[in-house]
């Protein structure tokens, strides 16, 4: 009942094939800004979870700021991680929003609420993904607490994986238990972590070390679909 999606280019089709293949338990994906990495990963996770293939979806992201930081954030763990996971929440909101038109019909953009706080539709005062967070179907995981865990029967999405060190990447991959699928997405050209570079980061390390395993797949997305401006900026700036 949400927004229907379809691949817009051959790279996205290959990425979806890997995401939906039950025999592939690790997917790594390189792609510049706007290529659809996070959106397709989240959509596939929800599709498979609602179909019964997994018990739930786990999402995480390295907490590495771009530029100056704003200091410590108050609140619970979920509230502290909320600013870092906005791209994932945006994808969830887009996918779970009710479809407002059939094939060939353009959607009407959602109008901002009067207080100007949010342009996304809400249900009963909640965003469309919040009931899934409350029920545990969608879980937010802090990477600093993942050591020692065993994660079975989950679809685990790690966004911005190029910010990881190789040791951190190994720790995450070895947490995956039977029935789980791990998806690492990122752009090796966009790194804010001062301890890694485009060749030594955890995303590239994982892809290079596990590329010959039958249960892994790697896809590089080269064509941006966000907008003409975003595509031009990614190529020329």
C-alpha cells in the first residue's frame, strides 16, 4: 500500500537482484550521491520482511560528522541517533507513504503542516514508520554497542559504510547469524573519517576481502537519479 518503486537503470536492476536474492547474504554497493543506494536497500528490506523472509529490519550508520560538530546530543539513544539516520527515515517515509495515484499519474506533493515542522504525511499524529519502530519490526542499532551481539533473521542495512575502519567492518560482518542479510552501502569518494581513505575504508576492505565468496555480491551504481543538478554536482564538483 506504499509507494511503488521500479529500477530506473541497469545498475539499479542489478542492485535489486542482489538485494532480493535469498542466496546472497552480503551485498556491498558503491555509488555517488543520488544513485538510489539507501532507498533501494530500505525498500527491499521492507518488501522481504513484510513477506516473512526476515523477522525485522535493522538500520545503522557510523556517527562521523561532516565539518564542525554541534556537541553532545541530549535524550535517549534513539533521539541521539535521529539526526544521523535522517536519510534512512526519509527513505522509510517515502516508501511507506500511501500511494496517491496509479501508473502514469503524478503524485501531488504533500503540503507542509501549518507549524512548518514536517512535509511528510502522518497517521494519528505519528510518522508512517513510527509504529514499526515501536513494535521492533524496524530497529535502530548503535554501532558502538554491537560488539558481542549475534543478529539472526534480520535484514541489516549499514548506510555510509565508507566511514568505517576495516576492524569495525569486520566486527559488524561477524555479528551476522543464520538467516540474516547484511547490506553495506556508501561512496568511497565521500569520507569524513580522518583515519581512513578511499582505499583503506571498511566498505572497500569488506568488498575486496569477501568478493570471491559465493554468498556475496557487489554492485557499483554510476548513474544518479535524484535530480539533474545532483548528478551534475556529483560528477563535476
